C-alpha cells in the first residue's frame, strides 16, 4: 500500500512515521526546499513541545475543538510525545511554568534526528513540489520549473499548516483548492497574534517595546494576567494571545473591540483609593500616580485612554487604573501570527480525519479548524492529529 504525505511539518512527518511503521511505502512532498521550517522557526524562541499539566487541563485548552481532538490527543498524549522525543535521543524537561521543552530548547537536533530516522525507515522525500489539486487516484503537484506532475497512491495525507508565516510554512492557498473540491472550510484568521491599537506618537516614542508588567487584561468576562508588550502596531504577548478568540469575536460584531487593563490587579479598589488619597501640593500627576505604584508605561496608558484628560477625583482615578480601556482596531496581520484559527471544518472529516468529499484523503495539523493558546498545545495537537491521520488503512479495507 502506498501513501503520499503533503507537507513536511510536525503533523505531516508524524503521519509519515506512522504510515511507514505500518509497512506502507511513503512519499513526503513539500513545496519548500527544506523540511520543518515552521518547527525550526518555533525553535528560535525556545521550542515548547507540549505541556506537563494534567491531561484534562491540556484538553480544555482546545476550547470548542476539545471533543474532536480529545481521542487523538489521548491516543498520543504529552507523555507519549516526551517518550517519542526521548527515543529520538532528545531529552525533554519541564520548565517552571509546566511547559515542556527539549534540552537546549532548539528544534534542529530533534528535526535532524527525526528526518534521519524516517529516511532510514524508507520514507522518500521530495522537495520543491507544491500540491495543486486532486486527480483520479492521486494528486497533482507543481514543480519548481512550473511543470505539473501527477502522483498516485492509495491514500494521501494533507498537512499543509495554517495561513501564518507564509515564508516558512503554509500560505493558506489550499483553502480555495479544498473549497473547490467541495470541502467545507472555515475562513482562516490570525491566532496567538498581536492586536492593532492607534497609539499616539509620544506613547510609542517613550514606550515601544515596553511590557506592562503584572497586569490583568479582560474582555467578555475573560481575564488573563501577564505582560502585554507595547508594539509599534499595538499590543502583543500572552494575555493578548490568550484572549484572541474573544477579541476576534468582538471585532467581527462591532468592527472594534475594547479590552480593559487592570494596572494593579493585586490591589483592591479600596486599597487603591487609600493609596490615591493624598496628593502632595507640589506633586505632578505622574509623581502622584507613581507613588500609588503605577509604572510610567501604565501612566502613559492612562493618558492614551483618556486623551490626556485624567480624572481629577480619586474615585474616578481608581476606577480607571483598575480598568483602563484600550480600543483595538483590528487583529495584526496573519503573516506574523504564531498560529491560525479556522481551516478544514470538523463536519468535513470523518472520525479518521478523512475528507468526506474526497475519500482516501486525510488532513492533519494546523489546517484543521482548532485553535489553542501558546504553551506547547499547538505542537501537541499537530503531532497527535498527524499520528491519527497516519493510521489509515489499518484494517483489511484499504482506502480508495
Ligand atoms: C514563531 C513561531 C513560534 C512557535 N512556537 C511554538 C512553540 O514553541 N510551541 C508550539 O506548540 N507551537 C509553536 N508554534 C506553532 C507550531 O510551530 C505550528 O502549530 C506547527 O508547526 C504546525 O504544524 P503543521 O505540520 O500543521 O504545519 P507546518 O509546520 O506549517 O508545516 C506545513 C508544511 O506544509 C508545506 N506546504 C504548505 N502548502 C503546501 C503545498 N501546497 N504543497 C506542498 N507543501 C506545502 C509547508 O511548506 C510546510 O512545510 C510556533 C509558530 C511560530 C510561527
């Protein structure tokens, strides 16, 4: 039995590994000249492979995608993922936040060992071949010289990534091909991405790149603590990424979204009121606010939020400090997002991840319609769905 895997990222390579282990003849193609480039990019900032929290908590991170992903993640869970890395000779460790990293935190040793093992197992790799559609019994792919080839196999796994970082991974162009083939897809959107805010030139000149340390960011009854960073375009960082689904939701309904930032989440309203009680006659407003424990970047944020018309009473000031409104005009571009929301709809695949509209074609990884926060959950789901899609043809009946 033969299989073609399109896309040599974590999902595609894991599918290839499963298939070759079952004795299939496997060919992996990728449009790039080298493999696993998104994985290598991820390794530049410390490759977070998975998370060590209890499995139920891990599963909760996938939100509405949990029911569909759960059997796949249970079948290849964080413990199995660590054991797999270990077998490749890549030791992992649990960081202080519970996140799991390979020792050294880089992707290169893992990818190198993995590719070598796959080649040894008989997987054939072809670079510079871009999947362009389906033909009877297989797929068509365009070579770097522009010529089209037809490749046939008993089964195909598509693992084309999301639509983010088109220079290294997928560019999302697959969505049109799949829709034309009758596959239901949800529009791609930036996930784990920054947001756009119209900062004044002064705020940017003084605080671009500065984190708002230990604040709590809220929208739509969700609050996440952390350190959003002021960027040229707006805000980035953990709490912004984590609130992405709620921010996107509000943007799609109202065209803008407003988050509230509590600059002093460990101080109660009353406590803050007491801190703001005494303003010495000679104090500037900034000195008075600094004395209450607010950092210069926070004070500047208060000025941004009010058009520099700060409340002159302490009750109003305390209310503002506990919920600084920040108007978001849009999500930052998908090109620089860490991941992609949307993709192949769950209703378009069966339990084995086979496309209902294209029998014999399976999908895996980020091109499926799920999303998760950063913390290793993205790679975990890519590995798990890849392993799941790579199980096809296990029974007596082969795929068409
Ligand atoms: C900067 C950054 C940091 C990250 N850090 C982490 C992290 O620490 N932890 C974590 O869990 N996740 C992280 N991620 C996310 C993680 O890297 C991705 O979720 C994961 O790589 C997606 O795997 P995938 O196999 O689905 O797709 P990809 O890894 O994107 O692979 C898709 C492959 O398909 C190929 N392809 C696309 N279209 C075609 C076509 N038409 N024909 C042929 N080939 C095609 C691409 O060239 C690519 O090789 C990070 C992402 C980024 C951008």
